C-alpha cells in the first residue's frame, strides 16, 4: 500500500521568481502557463525550492516513511511530484488575489489530482490549510481518489472523502503545537498510527477541562502587559503567562510581535535574561 501525501506549498522560497512568474491581479491562467513553459527558466526540486518550516518538515516526515510519497499542492505549479524529484521554476503566487482561484488550481501547468494513479489499497492523505483543501475539492478529478481520500471530517473535504477522520478542535492543545504546526502533526501521526492515532488525540481533547475564558485587549494594552511581563521569561513562557495566568486573549504571533516591539525600544541592555 502506498500513502500519497498532499503537502501545502510555502510562500517562502530559496530562490527569487524569474521570467515574469509573479502573479498579478487579472492575470489569466493561460498567460501563466505560457510564462511557465519557457525553457530558459532555472528549475528546482521541492526540497531545494521551498523554505517554509511546515513544508520542509512535512517533506522530511514523508521521506522517512518507505511506503509514502509526497506531492506539493502548489498555487503556482499545480500538483508537484516531490518524491519523484520533479523540478519547477521559482514563482510568487497564492490562492486569491495574488494567484489563481481555487477552482482554477487544476488548470495550472502541472495539472491536479489526475496526476495521481492510486493502486489497490492506496490512500491519499490531505491535511492542509483551508484554501488548499478547497482547491483539491474543486478539482474535477476528485472522484478518481475520493473513495481512498483521508481528510479531517470538518474540513472542506470532509463531506466527499472516503476516509474522514475526526480531528477535535482542541487537538493542538493535546499535541502542544501552534495552529501553524497542526497539519504537520496530523500527517506524522497518521503515517505512524493511522486513523486510530488521530482519533486517540481527539479522545484526549474531548476530556480536557473547559477552555479558560480570556479577556480581549487591544494592541496598546497588550504592549503594556508584555512590557511589564517579558523580563526573565522565554518566548514560550511569556505566552503561557499572558494567556494562562493573566487570562488575556492574544495569539502567539501577537504576543511575539509585542515583545519584539518592546525589545527594540528597550535595547539589548534592558531586555533581561529571557530576551
């Protein structure tokens, strides 16, 4: 049995785009394909092109499984055969205003799901951000893999996949990861333990105590809180203190940005041991 794992591309890349491969508003898919086809463009394999942490970590996870193959769902290329060593030019394109609609994803240079030819007993695994799942769901070739498709039951693919998996809304709390790393963990767990592993995490999440009620604060108040609290604490400790001790509703990203702002004003000599 082969596990075909669909991985979201990353905006961060090691190479700057060339040959006009920066998607602008109003650009037609046909024009993009023409630019893409130029023989003069340097091309790179997925591992050498994408530098985003989640994408690279997911490629590592799939590579470590001898029964798994990786594909990158790219907003510029289509479906890239990463494990097959397929190479593409660098580009700048995201779903929406800075790239194709999710409905046009399968029309991109490499095509979409029609590139996967699953064998008997194979699985197609899709844990990815919402727009990537919407692109997969909009592909006319979805029916060729739907019966063996694994995805979260509450996702854009939950109603059409043959192997829906219950991913509890608080699964990231059990796993101790940020939202940006949840799909990476779901891929890892599924490759190691299948549906049972993810269902086990969801069962643990179901038994968690009710989440704390946190008060909302504006950026100015959050800046003041971080200024008073950040000394002597690491980034993770500061997040836990602000959210769990002070019961403030603020994302990891907001708290990190506030700390950087405070640190830039204070200077290195005033940052304390936790800076």
